């Protein structure tokens, strides 16, 4: 639930909802990229590399007209870092 845990009085899965999920794509921001890196246990790169990853995620989301999968995101990170 990342650093925004304080907005939830309790975890969504405790009341029958799915775990919080961030969708990566053309409208993603830096916080989404950092959250995905943390969730997938990937190293946090320099701010410049995060911006480069963000640019590639947005481009891919636009090209495929849909969300970027975890596997696609991992590939982008590996190619960038």
C-alpha cells in the first residue's frame, strides 16, 4: 500500500477487496514507477533513470493502447538500468 497507507483505515483485502493495484501506462507518474519498483523488489535507480523508465512506460502504454504488464515493466527497467 506504499506510503499512502494512512488514507485507508484498514487493508482492502481484509474486507474482501483486492489488494491495492497500480496500473502503469500512458498516464503514469514518477510515484507509480517508484511504487512498482518497490512492489517488484527492483532496485531504485537514480532520479534520471526513473524519468527515463517513466518515459518508456508512457511510450509503451501509448503504443499498445493499454496497461504495461509487470513483465514489460521489468524488461524496461533491465534495459534502462
